[in-house]
C-alpha cells in the first residue's frame, strides 16, 4: 500500500504544526481526517484552528471533520471518536500528536504545568488509544502512531526538566505497552520523533532556539505517511526517527526540509549520539 486513499485518520493536536502537516499530507491522498484539537476560535498569537485546517484538508483533496476536543476529558474524546466513525464509517489510524511542553527545572515548574503535561502527553495518548482501539481492531490495516521519543533514561535529559521528560517518556512507555498488547493482534503501534528541532510554536518554549536552525514540519509528515502506508501486521514496537524512515525510502537529500539550508541544524531532545549521526546532512 502506497496511499492513504479512503483511510480515516484521527489526529490529535491537528490545528497547527506537525499535526496539521500530517493531516495535509494524508489529504493529498484523499484520506478522511478528524481534526482534533481545542483550537476552535482564531488566536492572533497561535495561528490555525480546527476549522481552518479542515478547509485546507478539503482544498487538498481530502475529507475533514473539525472536532473541538480536549484530550484530557474522557467524555469529549469518546464523543469525538464516535463522531468520526459516524461520519466516515470507521477508523483506520490514530495519530497521537497533541502534546504539552514546559522546559523548566523542578523549582520553576508550577504543579498546574506539571499536571497539564502528564494529562495531555501520557494520559491523553492512552485515553485516545483506548477509545479508538475497538474500531482499529476492526480495520484492515490499523495503525497507532505517537509523536514520542525513543526511550532514554540518561540523567542528562531528566535533570533540566524532569516534568517534561517524564511526560514525553510517558508517551513512549504507553507506546511500548500498547505495541506489546495489540501488536500481536495486528495493530501497528509505533512512535516517531524528529532528528532535529522542528519549526513549530513549541520552539518558543526553548531558550535560544531560532526557527532558522530547524526543519519544517513536512519532514515529520512525510515520514509519518511512509510509516502509515506500511503493512500493519507484524510492524509494532518501533521507535522511529523521521530521517531514518525517509532514508530507508530512498531520500538522501534533506536540504529542502531546512528552514534555512545555510544554518546548522539543532538536534532534538532525547537522542543519543549514535541516533544523531547516521546520515550525512
């Protein structure tokens, strides 16, 4: 399978950034996409809403359903999944993209921020999977793909921002567990993470980072597409890196994904030296 034509995707955090890019890539195949996010009203500081992305999806050739949903709220998630199935007749793919970030130390992390990160990242991913799985188990080629890093217990990633690292690793451990539980039942449960920092609104939370040192979200979207068109049976438990996925598909020149090809790219968090140095860039 090389296309997502006719597939139904439930994408969280799809009103902007990587979620939006994944949605638009699937839309070019003619996919049906549930745009799931809290952003229903335009915000001058954060461009993009579920409605604006839905319009872009339809302009790109896909079908869209805009769903205002806070993935911390169980009733809202289950209602959004039900609405998706009612609208499109089933569900093939869950993309756990929604995430909350706060890169501060322990004494500078309000518990409200800590709780938000755990509720959105780990708990939200678990809840969305739990709500989608009864439908995914009936799909011919079901996938769950989470935007989560390879598991890394190196203290250097925990000391500067324990709360955030716990939240993102929580997503990774949820992926690990779901893959072990549902992979043998034919559901491809995997994680995807960028090798470099991606130019999204989240970079505003990282001190000293400029968008010119980043790649555009389309590199993650293209990698996600390459994963989601694969045969699901027997393909689970992988912690993938965007560049590796595309390299395996024959991509050797990644310069088009750089915001500024003349700038040195910043590596993303949680990666080891060996994970960062596989391919020339």
